């Protein structure tokens, strides 16, 4: 070993000193600072020389791949991607935080432990680390902007250099207070002190952010090196350029100079050798030649760790047959690989077209199909799988809550692939322990990190997105099917991960969104009832047990589960007011219902709406929760007639209420949809009663005639109405606003000559009252559209809508209503159109005399008559048989009709068809001719009057 240079203490230059060092390993690299010399052996051991040139081994460090020395500190990078620092740290160059200004032994930089690093560098008082995908991290002294962060504030912990994101940085070099970086495409960026021209920007000013050295444009640079105050570059044409301080001839220009632009170095011309590399010391420069022109140059690419390069081969070795001694070594390899987030994050990069260099908060840079293939081989052997699982369970709790940069988050997508493979190739329970640990690690992340993972996930192909969702659904399905079910934090964590994925999916552009039904879990009714009982009793219960899913994770409940829970809660609430067999007792003896346990509504046929409003104004809101009993003109229904009366009541009251005659609502141009009028007074109790009636319909499982846009249900659930809602209500206004927002140029908007004054519901309105007649421009178009929509659906109706909402939630529990999405709540309340008449014919069943094969002649005649009906008559028939104009959303597939012969005295031709609406039964007389059947049926359908069983030969529609 040789040493020479300047002794700062004695003030003179040392002669060349030769010293023999007793050390078994061969030295492969040396790094020097102002008072620091660090040696790196081929075996990855580090030695530091003291002032007497005695090597002191750093016993803490092993398997080191690189060392770098600053003026008074050192940085080491291990082969598994971990960074260690030691020395003076007053400027933050150790990266350990402000409270640790120095360290005599190597300290692990935990904040970078999950990032796959390939290089470290150190300058006077600054330190850098470079990731496998070109992300740069800096910390330490920043007086001249040498950290590239856009300011002059020192950093005591690693900080991403965002200005160099996506630049494909492959190398970094540091001077005393300036820095240079090299990209894969051969571009050079410099920043920091420019006092001596060392930045190459034809100026002597400092640069706080990385700036491209424009004078090198067109020359592909392959190597860079920074001295104390100068910079060297080597191009692919084997030319060397230098710039900066040249007081001691370190620029190689033949004279002292301070060029601030790159100038060629005067190299010897009498050699055929090729320059292989360049180096810069404090005030000196070196060019290394090689006489072998055929030496294959190292590719200018970022190299992944050797371990990650050969992962595929390692997996083949791990899964092959071996003896116990070899297996012991392989267990250590498995543990090293899978207990290092850094290694895992570098394993499956998308290398085609260097795409992993595009890693950002929106793109993960991973090749997940490659990970899937590797893991499929990995799980084939049980002992290998056990080793992998053990290493990961050890790693996951140690992951940072907020990793520096985004590359450290790749592990969570990689582990999602691993879980999928385990679930595919192993018994169901095998993945649960690991799934719980991964979920806990995910939930330990900061909100910003979760946002990045969500954005990455939503950018994946839809097949991969779907697969990742199924991973968590399958884990939850296994747990939810276990008895007894533990409602603990581990299970809740799994649900939260699935919820985060659901939220990320909702942020995705609509064409790429997964259907929301893909997130629903299969849950048996017993589990749902247990959750409901916990929800109902939580206010009284002293136990800490909470519902697992109910009201916390509605996204995993399908519509059937939500409605089941809502209806059961209503049933429980009603039953609490009554003793068992209450209804049967009073109906059996034809007694009136006690008013304190029945919400009794007695209305007259000719004034249903008027009587209803008067009745609602006179009762206590607690009555809404007890069973509803409807009387028409004082008629007491039989015990199995009550639901038919209730359905008919809601049919009549809503048809009358939303008609134009009441004046309660405004309507769109086509008169197909209603909305609250802007002129209505909140004191008008009809809007409160409107809400109560909607709540009662939902509470009593009745679908109603409610021709309102989706905006109504959005507002009930606290969702902001959008331009799409305006397009639904008024296509003319909506499309006009859409054109303004998306299609018109700024000039075209100017030609429209519009301002923020609009005409809505017969009134001129200033959308910006503080600035009347404010002109519409290309710059404020979004504000205009949002203000227009908000006025129509919010501002102009806020008072009456709040009354409607108050009435609705006087009946229905808000927590349970919020289980529904707006579209689901609309479908439950309004039902769905049914026009699959061929299917109705196919699923209809027959009883009594009509239960024959082939079809009874009367039945054949009935279907011939039915086929001749108009579409409106067929829908009237649907109401005649079921009591609903539309089909309950969950009964759409289940809906079927039953036809049986009607028992009559006398000629059947005198009687009308009779419907039992509770059971969708049709009693059909044995008509003698098709013409008579057609006449009786169409007359029955055209009648708006309800005639009871004792109507004889009158119209017969039975409300059961």
C-alpha cells in the first residue's frame, strides 16, 4: 500500500511511503477524504486507516459492495442494499437525524432500508444514495445547494431529489460542495457551488437544482468524476472534458485556468491505448488507459444486486433435492432474500424499454407476471415455503411507516402476488397468517404511502386488479366461515385493506373501474344477524365487542345483504312493540288494533293524500317505527290482507303527491322527472311529510312511484351531485354545460357572451352574488359549471330538502340507510322496470285445474290474449297482479306468477280475473271464449278503483 499527499498538521508534503499491511483479503477499492482513508476488500470487509496508517477493521460491516468518503465522514453500501454511515455529522451528512452529530462506528441508515440501492457517494459534507430505478436521495450540508433540493437548508435525513425523477440517473459523483449526476442516455446534470465554474453552465453562480450541462449536448457521456472544485467527463468517443478550478493543473489544459464550460483535456497523442476510466482527487485528475482495445466495456446500466440477478436460479436450487448441509446454507439464503425489503423491491423490475426508470407515485415499475412465475416455483416445496413465510413474518413489522421515496413500497404489490400464488397452490388456511401480517404492515403506512399504493394498484391491468382483490376476499372468506368467529383487529385489518382497494378503484377513471360488486363478500345470514344484534345492543352493552362489518364496511356487502340487514332491523323494532302472535289474535276476532302498538292510517278513497298529510301532522314520530296498519274508509283488513292494503296505500299516495296538481314539485322539460322547487318554503310541512312517507315505504318494504333523479338519493347519503345528475334531469342544460366545460375553446366561450347569471325554475339567479354579471371565460368555466349544478341541486332547495331529509330519517336509521350506495337506495325504493314478458310466461306456475301438460286450453287462450296487450297494458297487468308498477330490485330474477282457476258460482264469463298481490297470484275464471277473456281482462286493467272480494260480478282485485 502506498500513501502520499499533504499533511495538514505538519504543513508539508510527505514523500512516497511504502507500508506493508497484514491483511488476508485482497483490497479492491480505496476511498479518501480530507482525513479519512477507507479500504474495501474483495470479500466485502471494510478497513479504516488511522493517522499511523494502521488498518482498523469495521467489524460491524460485512458483505460491503461500496464505500465512499467525504471530508470527515464515510458511507458504505452492503451487498443487500443497506447503507451505513460514520464519522462527523454536524451538517447532517450521517443521515441519522439532528441529535446524532457524530458516530465512531458504522450506523445503519434505517430510513433507506427498503429502497434497492446501487451506489452511494460522499462529498465535503454531503451524502447521496442512488436507487436501482434512478431515484436519488441526498442529505447533509447544503450551503450551496449541493443536495439539489432547491434550497440551501441542511438535511439530517435522506431526502428524495425530485428534480431528477424519471431522468434515468445511473451514476453520481460529489465534489467538496458541488455534485454531478449521469443519466443512462449520457446526459450530465450538475448543482451546488459554481464559484470556480465547476458546474459547466458558463457561469460562476450556484445552482440549487440539478441543471443539464448544455455544452455537452450531443456528446454521450459515459463517466463523470468530481474533484474538490473541478469536474471531469468521459464521452463514448473516448474524449475527456474538464471544467472548474485549474490552479494546480488539475484540468489538463496546459495552463492554469477556470473555464466554466467543458473543454477537452490535452491527452497524450502517441499511444494507441484506450481510456477506460477517469478519476478526480482533491486537486488532481487521472485517466486510466488500457492497451487491450477488445476489452468489453461495462454496460452503462444500473446493475441490480447479484442476488437479485440470479433469483430465478436460486429458486431452482432451493426447490431441488439436496442434502442437509446444503439445505442449511439455502435456508440462510432464503432468509437473507426474504427478510430484506431492499432485495425484494429490486427483484421483479420491468426492464423492457427501461420502464422501471419511470417509477413514480403513479407507476410501480414492476413486472408482476415475472413475480408470479417465480413464486409458483417457490411454493412447490413445503420447507422452502416455510422458510419464506418465516423470513417475511420477521421483516414485515420492521417496515417503515413512511419510506423515503416510493420504491420501498413495491414490496406490497409483490407480496400481493405471493399471496395469490399461495392461495392457488396451498390449502386455504396456509395464507392466513401471512395475509394478516401484510395487512398489519399496510395499515402501519402513512396516508401518503397508502395513496401511492392505491394509485399503483389502480394503474395495473384489470385482470391483475381483480386478482389482487380476490386475494383479500379469499382470506376474509376463510376467516368469516370459521367458527367461532373472532371479531378482532387482525380481521378488521384485512377488511381495511380491501376498503383501501375499493377507495382506489373509485378514484380510477370509469372505463377502467372494476364493478363495485367485485368487492362484495359472501356472508351467511347468521353472521349478518350476529353483526346486527351487536349493532343494536352496542349502546346498552358494556362489552367492547363491535359489529365487524355492519356500518363500517358497506363496500363488502352486496345489495341483498344490505337490504336483509335493514329489513331485519325494522322487523326487530316492530316486534319490540308487540307480544308474540299479536296480529293473529286481533285479526282472528276482527278487533281493531290498539293504537299504542300500531301506526294506524285511516284514509278515504277519494282523498288519500289529504287524509295522510293531516294524519302525519297529528302523531308522534315514534309511531313511525311500529307496525303500519292501513284502513280504507274504516274497512278492517283480514289478517292476511294487511300488506295488500299497505302497498295500495303507497301506490295511491305517491302517484297523487308527485302529480302536477299538488304543485309540490318542478319538472324537467319532458315531464318525466321531478325536483324540489326553488320557491317552496321550508315551513311547508308537506316536504317533511314527503320525507316521512319515503322513509315509511323503505321501512315497510314497499316500492313507490318516485320519479326523481339520482341526485335525490345522493344528497340523502351525503354524496355531492354532479354534472351527470344535471344531464339526467335536463339533457338540454346538462349537455350545454358539458360543452362549455369540455368542448368549447376559450375563444368560442368568449363568443357565447355569457355571464354568471342563469335562469332556473322561472327565476333569474346570480351564481356569484358578490360579483353580479361576472362574465364567463375559459379560465372560470369549471367554476361556472359547478356553481350552476350546485345552485340547481343544493342552494336553491336547501331548506325544503333538509325538511325532506329530516322526515326520512325520523323513520329510517341513518347508519343503516348509509349502507346503500345512491343507486342501490334508488333501486330499493323505486324498483326496476320489468319487460321480459317471455320470461314471465316461462316461469309462471299453474295450480288446480290449470296444472296440466300440455297447457290447459284456458291458459293457452290467456297467453294469446296477453301477447295482444300493449306495453302499457302489460305493465298495468304487472301492477294488477303484484301491487307494484315495477319489480322489487332483488326479486327481478325471482319474480314469477302463479295462475289458478277461480271458484265461482254461476257462469265464469260473468266474473273478472282476481289478483292476490301479496303472493303474485292470479285467479282466472274458465272463460268460454278468447273474446270474453280479453274483454274482462282489459276492463280489469283499465279500472283505477279497488273493488273488494264481495264485489260479486264487479271487478275483483284482492289485496292479498
